[in-house]
């Protein structure tokens, strides 16, 4: 039977519809699947990805993207090495530490241009500068989030083993209770999240002293996109990731221009129902300050600064040697040719 005599259903079954209508093969077959593992729970921190999904940017790129939320018991490097994701969101200190331990993940894009990490202290503690940290209790997240803090303390020459000349590290949960309950003089916060939880708890901004890592010269790269190194040997995978990164950055651009709509999209995807509209709108606006100016391409100077900070850990650095092959521009370079 000729193609002209076949009905549409048979054309589809035969895989010939694209040829008959002059479409590309990518339009005729199922979209490419991509599984993205987030670093944390569904929130404005990841608005660009949810917006890209909701506004059809991934679909336009012939992608079927599954976004997997993270949580306190989920380590993205472990997920990807176990085959549970094609691409993950992770902070560079965590990714580089994982790579040195044998997990061959590679940064393919860097949506976040700036760091949102800071240390927030009660003014009544008397802390006015890093010189006042000695003898104090400071709250720190772990699960890979402790690396920037430990490198900072090392650069200051402050022991994290306690005592009058060191600091006592309080392993901080993902809340602000240690500061509210005065169990710690300072706690780790993000500009877009925990800091505002402190404010919402009734403590005013003039009752706080904050130390932004960016302003202390110890900021490291956050929220980059990482894949398994071996997958980059496959041109088809590289091309798929290029479409994914381009669509994701389109989502980030849209989120910056439409923060309230982006916050609503995040809330629609939050199965826990734990987030509030006010907090998510504020978070998206603060996140936009960190992604502004990024087209997804990793700035080599930012990478090198992060590496140097992580190496400056004295006798116990986060990484012991400069990484080789820890990032690549092959994906973002591909975008420019698409």
C-alpha cells in the first residue's frame, strides 16, 4: 500500500507521518525524557525549572521533564550516581567534594551567578565583626552545606573544635530555632529563605547583624547543574542537555520578569502545602538577584575562586587538590549553535 493510501493512524504506526508532512523526526516521536533532582524541597529556589515546565518551554524543546524535589535525607550526588536522575542541582562545594571522593559529576551550567549564603546573628550577642566569633556558638547546616562555612573559618584561622579561641559548631536543622531559642549566637541563613523566617518570627532587622559570604570574600558557587561525566561522551545526551539548559534559563528569565506568577506556579507544584504565598513571592524576588545576569554559562573566574576557597582549609581542606574535568562548556557552547 502506498503512503498516499494509508490513513493517519497507519502513518503514525509506521513512523512515516513526519516524512509525509515534511516534519523533523523529533516532532514525530515522543519527547526526550529528562529527570531533574533538586537540592531541596519545592520552593522559589527552583522557580525557573517549574516555570519552564508550566509555561511549556520544555515541551517546546521536545523534552518531557520530571522534577524530583529534594529534602533533608536526599543527597543529589548519590541520586545521580545511583541512576535516579539525569541532571541534578547542587552547590559547587558539595559537588567538588563528591567528585574528589569518586563521584564523577561535572558542572554543565551555572544558573546562579551569586551566593545567597550568610551568617545571621543577634545584635544583643555583641558580635559586630568576624573577630568576635571566637568563643561563640554558630549554627551550621551539614549534608554538604557546611563546606563554605568551614572554609571561611579556616581562612580566619578559627578552630571549629570549640574553646575560647575557637567556635562551637551547632549542627543546625533546616529551621531558625537555634537563634530564636538563643541556643546559638549566629545561624546559617539564605538571603531568600531562613533570614525571612527570622523576621517573620518577630525579630526586626535592626536587631540582627548579618555577614554575607559575598561581602566577606568567601562566596562559593551555588545551585549549578551537574551530570555524570560518562554521559557527556554521547553527542545525543549533550544535545538533549543543551535543550534542557536553554529551556530552563528561559524559565529563569520569565520568573524574574513575573515573580508573583512564578511563585504561584511553585505553590501549585508543592505537594506538601507547607509553603505560603507571601514567603514564596519574597523568595522568588530574592532568588532573582542571584540569577540575574546569568545565561547559564559558568564564569571560569567564579569557578576558580570557589576552588581556591575550598583549598584554603589548612590541615583539613574541603578538597585536597585542584579538580580536573569538574566543569565543561560543551553544553552551553552547543546552545549557541542550535
